[in-house]
């Protein structure tokens, strides 16, 4: 279908559709906030008479543009927000997705426009890249499927939508290879499709092996006289079979036979098998297309053909060849145009093409034209999942199957990126400039002769290096501006009016049916919140900020935000903290809206003994330390944590028939919660010693499991040259993440998962002629060395800029990016005209020798024009960088090791610092290890205190200094022992064993680390197997324990009567309640029969 030709013809139809849609969407939604007063209800009148008017991208009818709730008066609250909108706050409402992209017709929100584009007509890149991507529109849904997908239809359609994934699998040609997380939907809550592990798709042969049942594509060919029965029998589980409607299966089968071109191709093969003299055949699904990206093949002969015997041409790289009869399944490429239609026949009932390589950009693009000429896989899927008035909506009406589709789509994108990296492991190399020159001189001109392998780079979003680099950038901001002042967590609310009203474009849809809408609305809300914080100075003037997006176990997005306030707007006193953070329930009579909002979004629980099965419960305790203690005023403890005011004012909120008071309130800013109608936790964090753990938490990455991806050569050739082994990273584990639809959509739309301001310039540093060069393994080294500017680096050009510009010499290397901009393409520094950026010199390990000392000097020396000037101190040129450091007083008295610890303390965890301490003492000739310990032992505590708090369940745990030191010494002793050494060998203090018996006893630690949830399940199973006599003993023992009787109970019975089984049941019961059980026996064999014995 030619979109441009159709566009004008359908303009009149658009207005009529939107007029009728307005009757559905344009309703009055009155939301009761349980205020107890009808006058205080928030009424959202969805009409075009409310809200400010905006110019439209394309007039598509008079839909509502913007609506706001009445102002919320917060009279009498002492807050800097008193000047914000006259002591009031408006609830944020972003309107409807009523703006039509002029390039592709997608419906979008005004706030999704390209904000850098000025003009009366908003333009959009979210859908089609501002016109770069132009794809054929999807056809209207066939009548049979249209009725089944209709949310307003009878119970038949409801049953179909509920089991749509089962029906799709019954007609799919291929299978999905990822592990589907079935546990996540066993608990209450909206449905979510989540996978883990590597994803792939497989396909069998045309006919099953003798004795096997047909499945997937074989059902279109084998025994088609009983096809309905065969399809239903493919699902053996009775619970699934009971959900299948035979009539629906028959209707779908007829529809696919009539409409689907891929099905017709397989039916063509079936007809050939029915011939009496047929020869073995194969079915080729063509991977090449002669049509433009704007058109679809119309007949099955264009997408498939039969191969008789060994005759017929096959493109092994692009075609899918379905063999005649083979055992097992073979993997198919997700780059094949028919891949999505074969995997999701219900979503693509006509067999429409999916992504294929070589789809060119549109000639009518109004956006910037870059070097890339073809549509990427991400751009294809981002275009495809849009809502357009003149396009069929089968895909976005898919509900649970749509969730699976977007997860599958992004997993294909990521798999292809990883596959590219894997395929280029043998080709993409790095080598230092001098080493390459030496190799050429020695006669090694083949690029395969030298080099190190490269695997997952830091540019790979969400990869481990990407996360580490973002963590170090956050620490660089912290080093520049000090500790952040506020830590904010903002969670998506699926009941936002923007989401609920947008769902009404397809009446009856639920929020879980459209992860694309949820992610898009949350993105806009995050941008609005950041604008409030940064531009509106909600908490005062800011100087830096960063945020990271994460996804909950059920997939919903949330954002963690760190805010640095200007020195004039810091919060030095507890009164200042109280002015922006509250941990109390508002007065129900004086502030009913505030009371209703806090009650709905900011109350934790109920949990504890009244509700032990909630997610926050761990080992019988709330992992969030609720309920907190009542407190008459806010204080900051010695560890830098703010303990907020929680007065015992008899205010409470009733949830699940339980009264919850101020002890259960999550700290928040009331104005923000009212405005955004969501859970927004605001914490003061300026003084915390554990700030780096906050950064670690924010950059820990996405949910993941572990998997190994390794090169087949290395896997089967243990004699691989040692030169490669010690630098080869291909054997390292790569993360195979859990993937939910909300994250998949977020990444499909290329939304940022990390943002920070100011940005951080990562500054490289290297010794003379030791800069890294990237090249392909099959390249001639002479060609590589002849590249323009091959010898230039960010570091060498900094020294060149110092030579050219006198004012450049006033800055250190790390300060340089604040005034100058690096252009990586031209390899040149130019003066900064706008924006702000800070520099971060890459970390160098202390045992790196001269390179480490060079980096030390770069923190002190300003404006050197060459390497010689860097090691010139007071007019004296020193032979080495270490000698120059010594002349500056950076060495001596273990200064270099002190500096190493101090610098690492800004970004390393305490566990890393303890390892660094051991490395320095053992391998770096520390002159006075005892003094180094005395001066820096507090840096080594960090996580140990946190672990004790988690283990003991005490939020404000305080320990004497001597116990903390003892705990650190114990951990250091373990590290020294692993290196065949000890603390005493270096005259360092040793841990007091008596204290450790109470604090770090191994048995105690093991007992507190049991999986309580797993033990609860184990106990249920064990208890069911007890006989009456065993139950009598069981209840006698537990009664004695619960009533603290201290009885001695003797259980007698000969071998095989179930004594061990009884003990296991009792132990699992007690440990599942967080109790400590020490299982002992008179012999080693007997003790080993008991868990933890």
C-alpha cells in the first residue's frame, strides 16, 4: 500500500473517526480520594473547553488538550514552596496522544515532540525518525479475528484474549527458545511476560519423524484431515486443553487458509505430498525481496518456493529452508522477513513481512540525513508498534501476546548486537602505537600476528562496562560537587489519567495490554519531574543531577534521582530537612487531599506478623525496617543518616483492616506526591558515609542471570598461545538479563536509562607512544599506521593545545573539559562556547608503575606542553615520573599508597578497599603498615556495618569502635590467608577471637543466611508426610520452644522409622521463622543427615 497516496484520501475519514472516538474518550472522570467531602473531589472534565490550546501537528478533530486539577492548598506548612503557585500545587496532566505525525500518521503526545525543532507544527522522531522510516501499513484485522479481539464482545472473545498466547502457539510455525518466567504471574497482580537467558527461535521439518506427533509448522501439512484434533493434542496439559475452544480453532484455521500467504505456501507443500508419485521436497522461504520497503509481497509464490530433490537455488545467508523430514529443530534467523509472521500468526494474520536487512530510508525524510542509509532493526520495531488511525490495529490489540512480541523484538535486537561483537572477536584488535611500529620493523605486517581481543565495550548499553563507567562518572560528579543532597525514587502509576484515557482509543484495554503507553507516559513524567527540580528549582537551585531507570520484578519502571543543590540552597539544619521532607500523615480535616494522597501512595505495608507474605518480608522481618520508631524531631545520626520526625499524633490510615500510623510513612515531599499522583520517596543523603553504595545501587544494572559466551576456538583448543590467554576476555561471563515488556519498549524507543548533568569527559592517559589503536585483524599494519592522525590522542592533543593557547596552560588535565571541547572525529580540542562538562582521568592501578605516577602528576601539573614538562619540577627535569612525584612530596611516608587509598575510597566499595589494602601491604613495599591501618581503617568498614544491620534487622545499629575494628581485621585476615600470609606477618593487629564468637561466628552467620521462603515451601511438603505419631512429637517440640520451656525431649525408634525426617521438618519450620537452629549428633555420619548438621 502506498502511504502517501492513501494519506489524502483518508483525511476526511480521520475526522469522522476521531469525532466518534471523542464520544468515547471525552468523558468526565471523577476520582474519589476518600476525602469525605463531596466538594473536595477532583474532577477532570475531559472537554476541549479546558486547558491551554496548542497548535496541532495535523488537525485531527477537537480532542482535549490539557486538563489540570484544582489547586491544592497547603496553608500553614513551613516550606520554601510557599511561593510555588500561591501556596498550591496542580496535579500534572499531559493530555491525550492527539497529535498526528505528518510523516507517518502516528498519534503522539505533544510532550513527545522534537523539542529542539522550533516552529508552529510539532515534529516527532519517536515513531518514524521525523520521516526517515516509511513502512507499509498493516491491513485491517480480518472479521473473525476482529470479533475475537474486541473487548466489548461476548465471553467467547474474553476467553480468547485470556488464552491468546496458547492459540498463537497452536498456529505458530516456530518456537521461542528463551526461558519464560512462569513464577512471576503466580502472585496477584497484572499479567507480565518475562523471559530470561538467551533467546532464539527454532523450526522443525515439513513432516515429523515416524512415531512422533506433528507440531508447529508440521501441523499445516501432516494429517490435515484431523488438523483441529492434532492442534489441540499438541497441548497435552489438561489445564491448557480445558481453556481451548474447538470452534475458535476451526475459525482461525479457516481464516489463515484464506488470508495468510505463509500458510498458503505450506498448504502448497501439503498438496504436493498428497500426490501419488511425489518426490522428497523442501520448502524455501525467500529472504530476498524485490519490493521497496514501502510495499509488501502480495502472493505466496513471492515469498516461498518448493525445492525438489537437490535442485533449486538457496541463499543460505537469507533463506529459510524447511527440510523434508529430519529429527530435532534447527535455529532460524530473526533477520528473515517472514520471521515475525511465522512466530506470531495471530498478530500478523496476512503473513506481513517483518524486518529485513537492506530496507532503505525514505526519500521524503525531513530530518537530518546521516551516514547510515538503511533502517535499523530498532527503528523498524519502534515504527511498527505505533497507533495510527488509518492502519490496522491487530498488533496493538494483542494484549498478552503483544507483551511477548515486544519482549521478543528487543531480545532480537540485543542478540544481533551481541552476535556482531562475537563474530568480530577474531577481527577487532587493539595494540599500543609503539608495539605496532615495532612489529612492522620486525617484519610482522599481518594484523593477526599481534593484539588483544576486545569483547563487550562500554558503549554497549546496560553491559557491565557501561554500568561501571556510569558509576565512575557519578563518582566524578561527587568529587567535583561533594555529596548529593537528595535521593529521590519515583515509581510509575498505571492509573494515571494519561494512561487510562489513552487506553480508551481501543475501548476496554487494560494498562498491562499496552506497555508502550505506560513507558511513554512515564518517560514524559520523568522529564516533567526533572524540569521541576532543575528549571523550576523545586528544592532550590541545583548544580548537578543524575538519574537511572530501573524496572521492578513485575516490570513497571521507576527512576532513582540524585540532586546536588547550590551551596546557597543546602539543607544544613534539621528544620531545613523538615521543610521539604515529611514522614507523617497529613491532618485529614485540614488537608484532606494531602491525607488521601499520602494514604494511597506513601504508606508502607501492612507487613510484619500481620502480613508475613508480602515482598518486603525477609527472615521474618521487614527488609525496609518498618515500622520505624516514633520521633518528636528530625535528627542526623553519627553515620550521616537522617531519622525523620514521626510524632505520635494519633493519625492513622486504615489498610486491609489494619491501622497504620506515622511509623509506616515513607519519607516524601507532599507537593510532589500530590502533583504527580505517584509514589515519590525523597531522602536527605548529604552526610552519609555510604554514598558510594548509593551510586553502586543506582548503577547495579538490570535483572540478570549468568551465562557464558565463548569463542569455539578457545573452547576446544587448550593450547592456544599464552600471549592471548592473559589478555583474552572472551571467556568472561556475559549477563543474560531478565527482560520484561516495559523495559523492552523503553529500549525500543531508545529512551535513556542513564542521564546526568553536567556530563563527564573520560580522559585517557598513556605513556609516550603507548596509546591504544583499534584495527581489524586482517588489516595490514602499514595501512593502519598510515591512517590520518593515527598518533594523535586526547592526551597528546591536550598538550598541543597548551602549546598553542596560553590561557589553556592555566588548567589541569581534569579541569580542561570545563573550558574546552574534545572533537573525537577531528582529534582536536576547541574552546567551549556553551554547556558544562567535567573531566575524569581514567583509573590506573597502583602497580602500573610509571603510568600510575604519571597520573598522579596530572592532578597537580597545569598546562604541560610535552611529557618532559610533566616531569619538570621547579626547573629540574627528572628522569622518571616517579622521581618527579617524589620531588613534589607525593611520595615518602607511604604518601603514594595513602593517595591510592584516598582516591579509591571515592568510588570503590569497602570490600574493594580491603582488597587494595592487602595488595598494598603485600606487594607495594609499604614502610609502615600499622600507621596505614590506623589512619585508614574506617574506610574499610562500609559494607560490614550495613551487612550487620541487614542480618540483625536493626536500622540504627550502633557498634563500639573496637568491635568494628575487630570485624574489619577478621575480614582482612581472611584475605591475607588466601594469599598464604597473615596480619601478624606484617606486625598488624589481629582480631580478638572472643569478640568474633559473638559477632562473626561462622555458625551464626550460616544460620542467618538461610532462604526463608524456600524453607517455608519445604516445610509444607515435609509436614504433609508426617504420620500421627510424628505429628505428636512435632507439636510437643514446637510447643516447648514457643513457650520457652527448655525441655529435653528424647525420640526413640529403630532405623527407618522417620526420626531424621521428623527432625528435618522441625528444623525447616524453625528456620523459616528466622530462628537459629544448631543441629548436632553424636557421630559425623548422623550429623550429615541433618540440614546444616
